C-alpha cells in the first residue's frame, strides 16, 4: 500500500508526460459530444428517465465517432465510441419493445387508471388480473338480460365498463349498476368456492353496455395463489356491496319517508313486491280476522229443541252489526281497540308501523 502511494506521488510531482500541449482547441463536434454526454448522465429513473439517458448518450457517442474520424484521426477512439453508441441504441430498442409489450387495450387502460391506479396496484399485478379474464370485452345490447332471476347460474364475476344496467326482482326495480361497478358482487360473496347457486335478481341492460367477466374457477385459482390479489378483490367487492346497500337504503328513505337501518333482514319484505301488491288483500284479511265472529243461526237437532233456551247475557243484545264484506275504510286504532280485544288486533296495529327490528331472516 505504501509502495503504491509513493508511485502515485512521484507521478504527480514529476508533472505531465506530454512533451508539448496543442495550442488550438478541439473542434465543435468534440465539445458537442461532451455536452450531450453531460446531459445524458443527468437523466432520471423510470422508463422515461431511461429513454432520456440512453437517447442523449447515443447522440453523444455518435458525435465522438465523428470527432475521432475527422479530427483526432484515432482508430481506437472511433471503435470505442461506435461500440458505446451501438450499446445505447440497442438499449433504446429494448425499451421500445418492452413499452409496446406493456401496452394494454384502451378499455383495460382506462379501467386501470380509474380503479386500480388510485390503489397503487402494480402494473404487472394488474396484467395478471387482466390475463385471467383473457383480455376479452363483452357487450350487451339494449334490453338484453345479463342474468335472469332463478335461472342463470352464478359461474362468473363481471365488471361493467360502460353503459347502465337495471337490477330488478319479481318485476320491481331495485337499483342501477354504473360503469366500474361489479355486476354480481353480492352473488359472488354469497357462495363458497365449492357451492353453486342461481341469481335471485334480474339484470337488464338499459343502454348498450360493455363489460369484462372472470370465470369463477379461474378467478378462484388466482385468488388462492396470489394473496395480494385476494385482498385487493376483497376490498373492491366489499366497497361495491356497501354502495349497493346504501343505494337501497336511499330508495327506502324516498319511498317511506323514514331512514331505515339497512342491516335489518326484515327489510327484504319491505323491498319485496308482496309488501306493495298484497297490501289491500292482507288488510282485508286482517279486517276479516278482527271482525267479531257472529255466525248465522243454524238449525238445531230435534233432540235439542225441547230443552229450555238459555237466556242470553245482557251484553250480547247490544252487539254491533257485523260490517259488510264490501271494501270499507280502515277505522282508527282507537276504535279498533275499543271494539276488539288487543290480542286479535295487535297484527293490524303493528302493520301501520315501519319495521324497526328484525323479525326473522328471510331465505333469499
């Protein structure tokens, strides 16, 4: 180590080995080459930073080739500069190829920027998700059904890219599905990977729609293999289901004028068509139940006609006449309470109130 330091010191003390310095400076091509090399080494990172770096380096080394050929007249300068310029150009070609390979179709690129890029999902991970759906964009014509209630099996998961889809049950409108929302997230979450089921709602395209669809088995394999993608889909599906629940909650608020708790399972009966269609008939049935049971006189057997008749109780003579079977306006709750016992009319009184607590969980 000491010998090397002494050698370097002797070289510095001896001065330059050049016999004479050139009085004139190099030409403009030499200085241009150095300026381009300086700008090239100031490049940043990333894909575009590499484009900047190798672009300026290629131009700088090409200028060095020209300087070595016309001014320096050195074969070694020309060869080394040409080799370095060739390497930089090959690197640029490789970057262009990689960039074209990473380019996604327009629909998938817009989906990445709208849904996955805000979550900072890596592009390579997103490509695995896209590859699972085979990079196919499916379409729905106006009034074409995506799923039919009670018939279409749950064998895929779809995401709407454009258009609007109407969700209904038993002919009753529930809510809309807008772009970049899952079309069947509740059905997907309701089944285990080994279970099978059918849709309980009907999905109809109101406009021309486009969507992507993941096959059930392929997506389950991907989620099992990639934990990050599994957590990502859990978050996206949970957010999508909560948005649909809030939409139904707002629909109930607009219909009844009350703010319901969407977590109550009894709200299914409020949303179902039976709550609106069977209302008059059920009310009529309740009125019939609440009517005092006054049966018409029947013929008594001959063996019983000789028995002395019992004197009717005093209160029975003042019974009101039974109401007619025709449609009549419902009496107030106070009148019902004064005429009919509380046990038989509790159902009528409770029907006028909104369900504030779960009664039983319906089988959806």
